[in-house]
C-alpha cells in the first residue's frame, strides 16, 4: 500500500492529511462493506432473539402501565395518548428496541420535559413491564425490530 502524508496549515494550525492509493481505498471499502453485512446479519439475529427474551408477567406489566402511565400515554393496543407528545406504548419499538428500556427503568427514566415523572422499577417489575410492552407492539413495530 502506498501512503503519502501531507502537512498543511489550516486556520493557523498544522493539519496532517493521509492519502492512500485508490487500490487500497477500494479494498478497505470492500472489507468495510463485508464487515457491515456480517454485523447486520448478526444484529438481526440478536434483535429477533431479544424479541423473545422477556419472561415476566404481562398482566402485571399492564396493571403498572395503566396505573402509572395511562395519564399521558396510550398504554393499550388502541387509542391515542392523552398527552400528544407522549408516545403510544404499542409503537415504542418503532422508536428504539424495547430491551434498551431495562437499564433506564432500573436507574430511573428522566426525560427532557418536566411533566414526565421519574420512574424507577425493581428487576421483576421491569421484566413484567417489558413483557407487556413486547406483547402489544404493532406488526409494523415488530417487523422493524426484526430487520
């Protein structure tokens, strides 16, 4: 691989630029594309496995959602959120993978808007709540998650 290092001044600072021959650049690009493909295949498999991972009691999770969250969020399989900025629980996986909520629920979910109370749950409550959330995701949400 041929490498040419060039130094130049930009805004009074010395900047290093590295130029590689085109052949090496193309080879690196092909390697990166191959690695990205392998990573995406692994991610799809991991995401599909994650969809099945929650083993809590969805009924307990639903009871929590109805008690603590329904004032702002649509917590069921139909209906709109009482607060328009609050996402509908059945579509949360369109925003992010449900499993990423576990840590936030354990440490306390805090959002940028002041109306959202801090929510902290125990591990069993988290498993119940995430099991419920998983159970109500719309088809388009779970299809996106499996991609």
